[in-house]
C-alpha cells in the first residue's frame, strides 16, 4: 500500500505465528481474511449491530498494519500475524459463518478513521471478559447492541465521538511505498516531499536533525543534510542518499513518533499525503516546470550534437517534444516525447555532471549557469554567494529589489530580495531560486553590468528593462 490515500488490498499475507516464529505464510483475498477473523473471534448469534461494529474494527486494525507497512518495514515478508499477542485471530482453512460472511461482503471496503486523519484507525479491541483494553470490548458491544445502539454508535462509544467511516474505498493490489529510484540531490517528486515531511516531524523528537524549510518535493542541500543527520543517529551510512534501508528506517521512526500503530495516534493529515507532482510532463503542458525542462535541454544541446536547443518559453509544444525525443534517443531511453522520472533524472544527472566541473567563484561581470540545485532558506555555499553578488548589484539599479549582504548563507534577507525580484518579473514568488529565477537574475545582472560599462551615448544593442 502506498503512503498516500488508503485503499483496500486485493490480498493480505498472514504469518501463522508470532513475528519471529518459523511458521507458514498464507496469502488470501482480504475479504476472506476478514470473514475468517470475524468467524474466529465473534459469534454469529450476536446482534447484527455488534457483529458489524466488530467487523469495522477488524478491518481497520488490519488496514492500519498494511497502510503503515508495520511488518514490511521491519524486514518481514508478511502483512500481519495470527498471534493474538500482536494481531487478530486467524485459523487457516476454517469455515465461515454464513451471516458473518454476508456482512463482511457488505463492509470489507469500509474502515474507521479519526476525523481529520487519513490513516485507518488502529482499532484496538479485546474480548472485555478475560482481557480488557482501551479500545472496543467485544462482549461489551453485545450489551450496547441489545440496548439499541447502532454499529456507528457502538464504535463512537469506544473510540470517541470524533471518528468517521470511510465507505466504498477502492480495491487494488498492494504495492510497497519504496520508490523505484534512489532519492538524492537533484531528484524531485512526491516521494521526496514525503521524506521531507517525515524528517521534519521526526526532528521534533530528534532536534539534531535540521528542519527542511520548504517541503516542496525538491531534494536540495537542506534535505541532504537532514537525511545525513538521520542516518548518523540511526547508524546508517551517512551518504545523504535515500535508498531502501534509509526509506524504511524513516518510515519506522515516523510511525513511532506519530504513534500510528496506537489508538491515540497523532494521525496523518490529508495535506501531508496530497500528491503535488504529475506522473509525467507532456505536450500541451505549460509553466515553470516546462521551463526547467527546456533549460536543461538548451544547456545539454551545447554538448550533444544530437540534441537540438529549444526556446525557454514554458510551453511544451511540438519543438520541445521533438527535443525530448532526441534526449531519449541520445541516452537510450524509451522514445515517448514525455518527460517521466527516468528522462528527467538522466537530464538532471548529466547537467549536474557538467556543473560540478565549474568553480563557483564570483568574478565581476561573469555569468555562471544555474548551479543545478534549488537555492532557498538554509542553503549555504559559493553558489549562494554568487547569487547574492548578482542581487546586490541589481539592487543598485532597481530599488524595489532590496540589497543583500554577501555571506554565502541563504537567509531571510536573501529570500526577501528573491521574492521581490520574482514579483517584479512575473515569476512565481516562492523565494526559491530554481533555473528560471537564476536565469532571469543572471541575465538582468549581465544586462545591467554591460550597460553600466558603456560610454556615453553608446547603445548596447538590446533593451535593458523589466
């Protein structure tokens, strides 16, 4: 199950024993699993309201295990056990009670959530006679049903007034949340944003992990530093790259600090899992994302005769699609004309390879290409120093852009100058310097610098202005 909106898995794999026991794994349809659990834990003669309330709890408990990858992130090859010390009672190959099976068929794609949260509620429950717990009492639910409580009212009685029922959730195959690529400097997407959000929450409990100022899905210096610090704390190789071990370690610690496998979970809000990135950029798209693609293509065209240059106009037209196909042919990728993650990654990696050979040292009047990594609050290196030199020079001609101190650290002063520049020149004013903003700043700097060096009455051959 992925880390976004929960769904109902087609199948579930049950370990027939305690997690560490040498026991068989059984994979079966999710609805059959719930019918088995319900037939093993409750009685078919109970009032229907009690049966339904218990089945809601059993579904939500199992989905919580799957959604949080409770066992998978620990290295196990199953989703849940049949040990009642850990999970729910399941008996391989048992018969199901007919009325229970019918109710499961009606409810199996419904589950409980805490209002405002996304993840299925960890609906803890116990029999209420031999064992008591903070969640639902199975025999207590019978008493409430006999008093006329509805299934929802029974659930509210035990889990609180602030619960909702998600109904008719989609059914699909389980897929691991693990990305099919390494996350590192330069990568972008919802998986990067997910890591950034999780690391920021983990840092509340582990303050030595630096905050990522803007979880925007772009893996920049601040994300790399947070990943390295996380890896140091939890005895992983501190390379700043998120592979399988680091991904699952982050998920494990995030689940723990958020208490996602407890009844009093802090919860996951919809804003934390809403997708921000489309699967691919295609012909007909427009905007800053397209400009970034065009910038990379235009730069690579200087080094590869097989790649034509394109106008950086933010419109994904036929010429841009043709150039993307040329890139894909050059790097032996499927020729689709669409920029998927693989195409973006090869362009970005190749671009970074060229940029790494360029010393980022400010020389008056000299224009350096975009450093390849977005600059924003918390960035600190020579490329920030160059940016500040450009902005400081520009502010001498354009008072709306405030002057900045040249420190090499991207703080609030630099962010204010960047936002002022972006507002003046019609660039989305987010305070982050990507390729579009860097190009606009460096181009204006070049125009102003060359214009200021002209003799009286000389004309530079182009218009200088906004």
